[in-house]
C-alpha cells in the first residue's frame, strides 16, 4: 500500500483519538499508533477507511473503552507521591471540615483512577481521620478503561502495589489471600467506581460544586492543550468554593487556569480554588535576543558576595558608566512608549541600560499596572537596581493577577534572599521550578543557596540541573532573569561550582 496513504490514515486516527479521548501523541509515536490502528481493525473486522469513518461519526462506548486500554498506561500503586496524602490529611481535610458544606460529608473525585489504588488510598487516609463516624465519606472514582475499573472493583492487589503503603495501614486494611492482598470492605464500599470519559463535558459528572477535593493526577500530561484546558474548566466548575485539586508531580496549571491558589506544604504542590475569581489568560514573556555581554568572571563575583542579588548588583555597576554616557544624565530616554508596548524598554534592557528601561516602564500609563508583562519587567528592573522591597511589591501585584507565574516566584526568591530569608527564597525557587521545570535560573539559585548553607549534595544536584537547562534556555528568559550575564558566563559558573564541590562536568 502507498506509504503516503498509510501515513494519512494514521494521522487521521491520531486526530480522532485527540478529539474523542483528549489524548495527544507526538510524531515519534506514529509507528506505535499505526500498530494500534491495525489491531483495532483486526478486532472489529473492519477495514481502515470504514473504521475511521465510524470513529469520525461517533464511536461506541465499547470502542472508546477498547481504545483506552490500548492507549493509556494503568500502572500505579497505593500512596503514590505520598507527600500529597500527608497534605490531604494534615491541611486539606481540616480545612474542608471547617467549610459550610462539611455538615453533609466529604466528597472526593479520583479522575483517571486506573485500577483503584489512588481512590482507595484516599479512602484509607480520610477514614482514619474523620472525627465523627457519622460524617459521610463519598469517593467517586472514574476511568475510561473498563479493564481498570473491573480490576479496581475486585480490590485484590499484589505486595508490589503496596510498596509505599505504611505498615500500620497494611495491617489494618488488608488481609492476605494466597499471593494477593484483599482490601477491607469498609474501604471498598467507600468508593464508587464508574466508567467515564474525562474529555466529555458530562453534566452529571461535573455538577457545579459537587466535590470538596479532586485528584486528577498524571492525566493532563497526556492531553492536548485545548482538551487539558477544557478539563480544568470542568474541574473548576465542579469544585465547592475553596475546594482542592491535586495534580501529578510533573503537572501544573500554568497556562491552563488562573482560578486556583498554588499551595506548597509537606514538600509538595497542590491547588485551592479561589473564591469568585474567573480564569484569566496566561501571560507570556516578551521575546528578545540575548546580548553577547562580556563581564567579570562570574564565579569570582559570586564568591565575593553574600548572595546572588549582590552579584547582580555588581554586574549592573559595570554598565552604569555606559548608561550615563549614552543618555547624558542617566535619565529616561526621549519618547514615552505607547501603552503596553514594551519594545523600547526591552531594547534598553538588552543594552544593559537598566535605569533607562526602568524609567520607561514607570512612565507607562497607570492602567498598565494591571498588565502581567509590565509588572514582571518592572519587578526585574527594580531587583536589578537593588530596590528589593518595591520589586517584591510588584511581584505580589503580578501574582494577584497570575499566581502561577514562574518568573514572579523567581524574582521573589531574589528579594527574599536579599532580605536575609534564605528559607523563603528556597520556597519561591521551588515554586518556580515546579511551575516551569525548564526554567534554569531558579535551579541555579537553589544551588547557590545550598552552597552557602553547606549542603553539598543539594548544590551538586541543582547545579547539574541548571547546567543542562541553561544549554537550551530560551534567550528572552536569559535576558530577563540572567542577572546581566550571558549564557556562557552562567554555564561557566555552574561548572565552577560543580568542580569546587568535587564533581566535574
């Protein structure tokens, strides 16, 4: 058969899978998708074109379930990412029991529940802590894969599935039966399992205010962007005011929703729904090129300072004479930019004329103070100038608009370090890393904080990450957050720190 025809059919199959299931697959998966398509044709006894036509017209629930078995990974285990269950027990549960809706019990959704381990882990966690036995605990667990739902209903597991389960819980809630462990009925009956498609706007599943807590872990990472955004909107609608959302450890709401506060406790991140705040568009940083800046050996500058903020300040000092010579007085350059047009300020930033760039930003109309891009650039420029209290205020105003802005959390980390609050600085860096794992600068800053605290292992871990990320860091982000240093200088700093810690790169 013509290769172009086969490729076109597989591409159509990929598009239909994304439409009906929300699942997104990269080009590298096209050969695997071709195998899945072939197996479904063989199982249904239908040729390629009629099968694709049936999918386009609207597949049956049985066919969607069969596709889910082929396309999704169901491997999981009890208390996966156990820190989230600590947060559920010690922060979320007490808060929800204080809510006005607590009198009717606690309602939890496990979305994408696979073979039930997550939902049963939730049940065990909450059942041991509910102060009033009469308080109703209702856990709804949904998945599209019928084989996973069937396994969950059996509630029989191997010891490997309990590898992270605390021994006391194993003894209380499981009994051995041959090579398997059987879950106690008190936990089994606390969970209702249903076959549901998360990519559908199911009005019964997503009733407004239906749940106190939603676990939707390791689902969004497989969804196409539009499908992920739609799913988050449905979750938002279905949460009670002040309800909580747990995602997988590698997933964030960045770029998907502004309807949640970011929470960080028990070494894990999760979300709490804001009161009366509608989702807003995600801001994207302005694009610019990084200048080829030649400066002092950055490792030596860092070595001679108490913190990274001071190092940035010293870097700014080396161009202050150039700035004053260019403008005559070091003041604002002629011509105020159009509202919300940051090109001139960014060009001054690129030239390391930080005082001039700050002047242009501060000369923007008052209404620009509600623009996330303006606030972020303003905060960065204030930090460059050592005005850390004002920079911190600008960051907080930005986070009031866009709480998931990784850049704002990083600038706050610099401000906290400058104020002598290294613990607060590390917390902000960790938030930035969580929200954007590709962001190099908070990794590097965490490494520098660890060096000053004498934590060599953390230093090596973070600097190794920063080194890898800096190689491919976006030029505009290096411009904004690189402290006035270019890519090669920052890479040299990471290598020098690694070498000094006993690890060569």
